[in-house]
């Protein structure tokens, strides 16, 4: 854009700004208060959850215990695990019931 075209465009913008009653700061003249005193202080809330890499997830723990992915289990086995996790979220109890279901002791009845 040539120098003359730039001056002409600036003049047109200034003329339009006057018609719209815009302040000079809106077209680049005068002091511009960017943020001023309109900012609000944000409240800080600390993140209180435990570290995600240290928490036990039942699906991962059960898959590691069984040494196979849960996707390889039968629908009945997955349903049983879901039922266990629905009834309790106690880690020891969940793992005990999984052990008893998948590796019952000889002479015990595993039917529920």
C-alpha cells in the first residue's frame, strides 16, 4: 500500500470514527487504558486429589493380578468384577473377592 493510500485510509477511518462518536483512543490517538482497574482477583482453590499416578484403579490392579487385560475376560467374569466394585470400594475386599473367584482354594465352593 502506498503512502498516499495509507494516509487516505487513515483519514477515512478518522472520519468514520467521528461519525460514530468514537473516542480518539479507539482509533489509536490519545492514552489507551488497556486494563485499568477493571480486573478482578481470582480465587485460588488448591487441587486436593491424590497424585493420579499413585492412586489404585481397580481395573488396572485386577488386570495386573490376573496377568491379562480385562478385555480378554468373559462377559460373566466382567459382570462379576463389576458387581464386586459396586458392592464395595475397599481395596483389600475387592482383591480378596477377585482372588477367591479366579483362584478358589481346593475344596471350597465358588458359587454365589
